């Protein structure tokens, strides 16, 4: 377990990066900042990882943003990565509303009044940033949200029968800390063998979560789809139509219910079965470039 406390600064591909720890809400959070090559930056973005993974898997994305003048910050969520190992509560995010407060706190470390701020989230992180925009963006301090394969609905191979889902929500009332395998296998994630090897080699990735975390994800996803007509933050949704970890149908439903007047975009990637599109090498387009362009177009 990482027990260091001092910030560490390195330069990779011309990008200055800082990793450090900060305390908030009774937990110590591991954070990773990618400083923009232009200062002040043209925009800032908070990166929110998915279930069972950690923020250092987003280094390429962070550097891509930084090279474009977008300062990025990410963190290991409660229960995951270095944060989870340091606090000893692996697999427990302590509730999506708590995560929303964490996102606000981490964002405050780089967001300023005169620079547009954005959120990016993948999978569970995609759910988290959509939830944040829906419930905590009343003063529109977040200019826009990118949600990659958001966990609005579990993938069809993982979707529990309704009676099992009902039982899950009941058991959580008395035993929220019980652990369950997520059912997400590495072959669902990406065809990129280099990333698969790194995923398998890292102790920071886990394949389980608490029943409380799982129940909260399922319920909040359904709530966000239901409340989509009142969503008012510009949003880019990206999802592979064959994703088995999170169901593209959930993203379709959410998008179809968004207001007609909203600045919204849905890139449904056809004929691809993988969950982590940002690691795919043969999409026929540069996904990270599209994220950069989307942010820069709205930072003007």
C-alpha cells in the first residue's frame, strides 16, 4: 500500500504531472493532476473513473487534454484504487451522493471562476458525472459533461432478474457492506492487449464491490433516466452498441428523454462490443480528439 504523503512531480511527453494525497470527508484521496501546456488553461476537467478501476488508467487521456490547453485532475474514488487501499474499504463508494460531494471538492482544486470547467466520467464514473450535473449544477458552474459508457443500466449479461434486483435492494437495508463479484470480465473491456496486460498486472483493479454500491448504482441509473427531461447541462454521451458491461439501451433511453433544446450529442459506436472505447485502436476515428474538440468548442 502507498503510504507516501508528499506530492510527486514528473514530466511525461512534455506534460507536468503531480500526484498527491488530500483529505476530505473522513478519507484520504489519491489525486493526479495534468497541467495544461498553456497557462492559464483554456478549460479544466475533472476525470472520474469506473467501477473496480483507478485514475492512473487515464494517463493518456489526461495528457491529451493537457496538450490541448485543458488542465485535468482525477482521483481514486472511495473504495477504489489507492484511496480504497489506504482507507481499507475496498469496493464501497459510500453512496453516489457522497461521491458527488467528492467530485465538487476535487474539482475545486483546479476550477476557477474565469475558466470553463467540465466533467468526464466512464462507466460508474459516467453515472457519477451525470448525477452531479443533474443534482449539483444549479449555478451552471460545470459547462458540460462527457459520459463514456455510463452505468445507467447494467449490461445484459450482468442484469439481474427483477426478483433478484428487488431482493438486492432489501438485503442492502441490513447488510450494505456485503461484497459481490461485479461479473465484469477483462474480455468485456477492450481488445487492446497492452491495456489488458496492464489491467491484469495492477493490484489497483478489483472485481468486486459492496451490495450497497451495486444497489445505489442500479437505482440511481433508473432515477436519472426517469428525470432526464429536466437535465440542463450540455452533454456528450458515448457508448458501444455491443457493450456487455453497461447497456447501451440505458444511454439510448436517457438521450431520448433529454430536452429537445439541450446541447446534447450521442455517439453510438456501431458494431463494437467493448466497454472501454478510449483504449480501442481501430474505431475509425480518434475518440480522445473528439473529447478535446467537444470541450474546446464549448469553452469559447
